C-alpha cells in the first residue's frame, strides 16, 4: 500500500469488521496461520537464513552485537515453538463479548458492560521475528487491527512471515484483508506516530531510549515501559538461604531483560551476615558489585568490588552488574525504591508477614513480590498466555499485558421505550440499580 | 503553596500516603467533610452569594450567559443535595484493595491482581461549584490525590469549599495534608499540563474547544470527551410511539449536556409516517429542525424547517436544534454514526431483536442503547454513584466514569523462596496456573 496514512485508514476500517467477527472466525484464522507457518517453513527459514547471514557479517565487522544474532535466528526448535505459541493463543479464553457487569436500572431497563477490542494498535518491536507472530496473533485473537514494524535486521524474515500470515487468512469468513500490515522503513514509524485519528494505542518494545523517543513524539497513548530498574530488598527478618537464592535468580537468571534486578537493598541489622554470602554467590556467577559506603565497608576486604555513585541507583544495567545499598529500615527501602525505581517489579525477602504486607502495599510498582524472584513478572509465568509487553503505565494495563489488556468495554443499554423525563419532575420513577448475573448476547 | 510544581510534588507525596490509607480512614474523612459542609453552610453560601452577584452583573452586561448563573448558585436545596452526595459516596462499595484475579502459579506461589489508586489526578472543571465537592470526594474515596481547578466565576465559592474540606480533614488518621489542592489562575492550568512526572491523569470537564486545548497541550494522559454528537436511529421496525418518546427525551430532556441527541436518523421505509409525528412533537418543544434532502421533501410543506449542510452532521448544538437524515438501511445508519459521531452514546429504536443486536455491536461508541433515551448515559443513572465525567477514550475507562474508573491494579506475588531458574533447564518444574477464589489481605 502506498503510505502509512492509507495503511492506518485501512486498518481502522478493518478493525470495525474485526470487532464484530465471531470468536470462531478469529480462531479459525489463527488455526489457518499455524498451519500455513508449518507448511511454509522452508520459505520463512530461507528468508531468515539470509537475514542471519547478513547479521553474522555485521557482527564480524563489529556493527552488531552477538546476542542479537541468537534472537534473530528462527531455525530449529524456535520455529516449532513459534507455531506452538499460535496454537496456545487459540486455546486462550475468548476475550471479547464478555459481560463484565450487568445491572438492572429499572424494570425492563438493563445495562451490560461488555468487552470489546481497543481498535487499531501500532506495535514497534525489535529484531526477534517470532515477536511478529506472537503480537499479530494476540491482536487477531483480541479483535484489534495491527500495524506492525519490526527490526531492520529481520526485514526479510518479517516480510516472509507477514506474507504467509496474510495469505493464510485471505478470504476467510469475517477476516478483513487489512487486519494486519507490516511497515517497512524507519521513516514509516515517524509517520505512524502522527496517525492519531486511526491508531488507538502504540506499543513500543525495545530499549529505554527508543521507548522514550516514541513517548515524546506522539499524542497517541503509548503502553509499555521505558526502564526496568527492579529491586530485591533483604529484610532483617529474611531467611538468608532464600535471600541468596532469590537475589541470584533475580540478578542472573537472564540479565538482559527488564524484570532482572539491578539494585539490592539490605537491612542494616543483617548486612554483616547477609552481604558476604550474597556477594560470594554473585561473584561465582560473574556479577560485578557496586556498593554504597556501608556495603563497601563490609565487603571490600574480601571481595573485588566498586563504589556506587548516585547514578548507579538510576541505572538499568541489563548486564552482570548489581548496585547494593544498606538501608536502616523498611521505610528507607520503600523510599529508595519509590524514588529510584521504575515502578516495574520489586521484591522483599522476609519471614515477617506484617513487614511483607507493608512493603507490598507501599511500594508503588506494577508487580510487588514477596519471597520470590523479580523474574516471575512475565505474561507466560503469570498465566496470561503470551504477552504483548510489560506496562509501567498507571492507566488501563499495568505489568505484563496479555489478551485482556488489549480489550476495553462498551456499555450496552436495553430498554423498552424508557425516557429520562419519567425519573424526574412530579411522581418520578426510581432506579433499582440491582446487580444481575446476566450476560448480553 | 508557592507554585504548581511544588503543589504537584506535594500531591505525589500525599498520594503515596493516601494509597495505603484504610477504607475506614477515607470514609471517616468523607464523613467529616459532610459534617463540616453542613456546619459551615453560611460561610460557603456567603462566598457563593458574592460570586452569584458578580455573575448577575456580568449577565446584565451581556458578558455571561444566563444558564451559567443557575449552575453557579448553590443556595436552597442544591446545597443539601451536595452534602447528600458526599454521604452517598461514603456508601459506595470500597474501590481499593479488591482482589480482581487470584492465580496459583505453583505450589506456594500465588499471584493476586489487586485494585489500587491511579495516583495524582488533575481535574479542570467549569463553573458548577458542587462539581468541586463531588470530584474531590470521588478522588478521596478512591485514594487519589487531586489538583483541582474550577471556573473563574466560582472562585470565591470554590476557595471557601476547599478551605472547609481541608480544615475538616486536617489531622485525621491516614489523611495527608495535601490530599487536595485548589489551583487558582488560568496560568496555573498551563503549568499543570507540564507536570508529567507528578500527575498521572488529567480530567477536563468543559466544552469541546477547552477539552481539545487540554488534549493538544499535554503529554499527560487525558480522560474525557471533546464532543457529544449523539444519535437516535429510528429503524423500519420501530414502534412509532416509542420512537416519538425516545427522540423527544433524547433531544429535549436537557439540551445543554453531552448525552443529548444532536442527529436523528430515520429508515427510508418509515420516514413518511415517522417524521411528521416526530416533527410535530419536537416543534411543540420548540426544536428547530435541519433536514437532509429526503426529510425536507417530507416535512417542508407542513413544518417550518431548514436544510442541513454537511457541517450539521458534525455539530454538537447543545441547544433546541436537531439535524435529521433519512437513511436507506441499518448499514447506512451505522456508517453515518461511526463517521460523524463522537463515539459517545447512540440509540436505536426497533422491535426487531436481530437489527438491534447488529446496531449495538457495530456502532463504535462508549454507550449503545436499544429502545431507550441517550440521556441515560450518566454515572448516577448507570448505578456508578457519582461520576467524574464521561470518557470517549478507548483505553482504561469508557463512558460514565465512577470510582472504579479512578483505580488501576497492581500484581502482588507471594512465594516462599521461588526462583525462575527451577522452571527451566533439566527437570524443570511446571506452572499450575490454577484460578483461585482467594483474596489478598
């Protein structure tokens, strides 16, 4: 299609068709996509092979990081996992047409709040081509039309996947042609951000600077997170074995993701006993420690460590680095997290239920965790099926966002000639406002 | 307080205290406000009298519209109604700390989704001073700190009310001093719009241009509606008695509000019979009709009418004016509404259930209505208690917004030492993802 404005307009029209497509039709389209991806495996992997080869050369020239190469490569079990993921989205409960609340306003006048799609989503993601499949299928299952822009390095793979998906759904019942469109150039992203009338939500998936750029350059609502500065707080009443396990998992289980922990806070009363054990376990995993004055006093004689600057408390390392701060009490831990954190995911290790309750209530983050790793904050682990991303917004959806996060509701009011005038003036009727266990259909 | 930046910062700090205030404390504060408003009636009404007197002079000089005077005047039963409204907010169900979903992720690892306040709200409203009480009390009940800016004409009344409210809550358990602050000048609104870090949501209540100005001049999310271009569609299977009642109510029950109907659509098959009856009833109420070609052909011989231009389909009259269009079928009616409407509230009059279902599904509006007036779209009538406004957003809250619309959720994860590493690698544990009927407390 010629340009982004036309694509956005076509997406809006498609979204109105898709919003009233039945769940059966949407699941049939998803099944067709899964089968087509299986049948066209060679075609997609050939395109992917070209992308991977070009990226390999760029890595050799030092123009690209090695980990990107791994994320780009779809061959082997990753392709099967991608198809399996489409089938798992089919198996998710129907997100649309669900009656959330039913209220009798008066005899014969019933109000239903019913889930509907948001409309048109613009999703901009980085180089993992399996993300294209996942996001497009989440949009389809939730009845949203999608404008998608993937990473430059995966351009051939994404184009092949998008072709397979749109061919598979062409002509199916209830399926508008432009339910998804793939954008190609960077200049198209800029144009996308101006399509306020036709795009209802932008979901950027990528690094801090990229997300900040998107947020600062559009009037369209943006759902996502710019940073993931997550904390573990080891309380004075912590079980130290658990503390070691949780800190090591939160920091090292996968360092380059947003729910990995970047700062450890330790209660002053247990710092002498806890810090050497934790430091030992982390250094065995190759983690560099950056310490405040008190932590430094405890650890510097026995470990290779650095001093932290204030900048460290605001830094998302996404690497084998951890900043460490000794705090006087729970209140100081909460204050540190609310001040320096990114309201993403923060965990407390303690055996004291009241202390945990206070932490979980007062820490102002999308996910708050007691005696478990910050790494659990993820759509799959939370049981949402797949996820389109993790939100640190304070509106609509917070934390991992699955199908429900891609819906909104409309109010449906069924009457039989009711007028407002009869509830006012002389001898007015009264509202009953009775909750019903009823579903609109 | 010196300036808006400081007020916003104080509001953020207050919001963190208010977020963990108990429901008992918040209700006690509301009860104190209700009693103080009763006790200080004379003080508030004296200030209100000065505002009303000044406004009366402005009306005489033609600088202000007459209806504003009525909205400004708090004396008589309106004052009692305002106090009663505070008590009705106390009686609303507790919006915070509600467990929306509980999921066992694995043995001993349970995830709760719990309702929490949004944070800090900036609310800008017009001259009705009872709106100040209503909005501040909704914010307090839902645990949100509020920065409020009322209309210039109500400045003395608003100042007196704000003083009474803050005095009443001073020193109460769990009540931070700056839970609400009143802004005074217009330049402060401009400054408010820049406080991205400390304000989570702006709610503007006012006319189209004003709301558009707010939406175009801030990066803070805005909840509200710029226009209320509502429709009634009289279908070929309509009961014409009902049609007359519903059109008259939707248009004339209160013309200056957003849920009043601005355009009537009539199916061509019943236009000859329906239009003269509807026109007669509307002209008895003093409604001016602006007609498309076909409606004009039917009505122009017997009624005083005008021709509509395309501009009329996009106009929110907020007055005794109605545009009328004859449409060929249901699809044309839906297309007209989705193209020219403001996605606010639209009604169909028909005795055909399938036609109604299609209309209610396909019309892309916050409220869709069958055989009832558009005027029902209102927080009180919908059983939400009071409302902070009506939203045509497609995110977070749609339609009338009550207490629930001022909340979001956080995920609370309770474990006993769980790490993500044990769910990967050799012999990984599996997630159970079992829905529980449990509540976090």
